[in-house]
C-alpha cells in the first residue's frame, strides 16, 4: 500500500477525534445552513483565524464520542487484549472524572455507568441488557467509539466481529446498536485495507462489500425477516448512483441523521463515499475535509456522524490528508496520536 499502515492507524483515530470536535458545535442545530458550515471551515484554514488562535489558543473540545473511543484504545493498549471489565471501568472512570463532558453523553447510557459502578463491575454486560425495559439501547453510542477495534483486530475478521460486539454490549445490547457498531467497524477496516494511491476509490465495490457482509451478519429472526442495515445500505447505493449526486434533503429523509445507529451509521459511510467526488458548495480539493464538512452539513447528530465519517476517511487516506489547522484547533490530538501509535505497535 502506498500509504503506511502507521499513517492509516493515525488517520483513523485522528479522523474520529476531529469529526467529533468540529461537528459538536453544530449538534442538533438544524437551522445551520451549509454556507455557514463552509465559512466555518474556510475560517479555520484562513490566516486571520490562525493568528487569532495563536494568541488565544482555545481548542474545539471533544465530546462523549472521543472520550469513549479513547477508553477503548487505552484498554487495548494497556491490556494487550479485549478485557471487558477493564473497559467498563474505564468508561465509568472517564465519565465520573471528567465532569466538563458529562452532559455530552446519551441520555440513558448514564444509567449504565451508575449501575456498573454500584454493582462493582461484577457483570460488565448486565446493566446494558436492562436498558429500555430489557430491549437494550439502539443508540449510536456503540458505533461512535468502535474505530480502535478495526485497528486492533485488523488481521482477523472473525475476532474483529466478536470484539466489536463485546465492546458495544457493555452499553448497547439491542441488535441494532450492536450491528450498527459492527458496520461502522467494517467500514473503517475497509478504509484501512484500500490504497488511495492506486487511483480513485471504487465506490461501488466498497459499498457492495459492506452489503454482502451485512447480509451475512444480520440475523433476520431478530427483525421479522428483515435486515435493517442491509436495507439502508441498498438505499445508500441508490443515492450514490444518482446522476449529479443526491440532494441533502433526500439523504436526511432516507438515511437519517439522528442518535440511533440505524439512522446515522449508513449516513456516515455515505458521507465518506459521496465525498470522493466534488460536492457543490464545498470548495475544497481535500477529501478528508470534504467528508467531514459534508457530514456536518447533513445536520442532526453532527458530532457523531462526522466522527464516524472522519474515522473511515482517515483510515483510507492516512494522516497526511488531515491538514494542520484541524489538528491545531482540536483538543486531544497528541493523546489520540499516541494511542494510534500504541495500537500500531501491538499490531506489528
Ligand atoms: N447525547 C448527545 N447529545 C446531546 C443531545 C442533545 C439533545 N437531544 C438536544 O436536542 O439538545 N450526544 C451523544 O449521544 C449519542 C450517543 O448516545 P448513546 O450512547 O447511544 O445513548 P443512549 O441513551 O443509549 O441512546 C440514545 C437515545 O436513543 C434512543 N433509544 C436508544 N435505544 C432505545 C430503545 N430501545 N427504545 C427507545 N429509545 C431508544 C433514546 O432516545 C436514547 O436517549 C451521540 O450522538 C453522542 O454524541
Ligand atoms: Mg449545539
Ligand atoms: Mg457526542
Ligand atoms: Mg452526537
């Protein structure tokens, strides 16, 4: 591959972090127009903004998405294996020790943290299984933190699926929550294995690969004979094939942009794939920026959709495509790069 594996590992974690930091100011601000978002990105890259930030050096803060991604990566690096109890403890410690970020978490996942702590982590999956009257959460909180699994398990597909499931089930046990995380993990993994120096990405092949994998993974008995993610991916494929590109309205309507995994993970994957070609109103040649900016312009759960899209883009392009301003103005960059290096060392 023309891009080093280390660069791809760093790109994946950096992409997840920067999508979260840059998307978070717009989360659920649905009146924000794509023009305002474009100006936000132009300003970040512009000279005035650089000067302003050199003087004051504030940073765009990360939210629960990156806080939990960090825990997953740290657990792998410190334990050298999947250790569910260790990971559950890290989620809980992170939540209770970093009060600045407490209100960025999902409304109900906090109950899991309370119970895990109260039960002294005796069974790291039990509190999650009790969510929503025992149906479990189908929020995107499992998918938003899954990128380290694609890195840590990149050489073994079956271990990767198993690990993605277990990492998710500490907080999300609903099949939609789990399969959403698996799909996002597969997309990051696919990004890692493809080589952008060998010509443009084969968008159709990328999509078909995910479609056939989800067809195998989704158990139809859980959904009245249906395969929800498989179905969403087929819709995504149709949108990608549209002459001149699908408009934002139809993307939001059909793929969604909310906090559920089913209506956000395919949207993030779509953002990455759509950004392989120019998008009207997004004037940049940089495809990492195009991916993240487009994901944010879809509105709704912008931090999470941009974070997931950013992780896929970063895994595909490597860290070289992620330009300086974004690194400089976002919180946590050094720590995430160190974690990517740690995962790379484990994977060597
Ligand atoms: N929480 C936020 N952002 C603040 C919310 C802003 C607010 N809505 C506003 O308008 O100002 N972001 C973070 O939360 C998302 C990840 O959430 P997670 O970890 O999946 O949490 P949870 O609580 O488990 O699920 C989220 C919601 O999904 C619905 N839901 C899930 N399972 C359900 C079920 N079985 N039955 C019914 N509803 C279910 C609930 O509404 C949950 O609250 C990310 O966006 C992250 O950035
Ligand atoms: Mg807001
Ligand atoms: Mg968040
Ligand atoms: Mg969010």
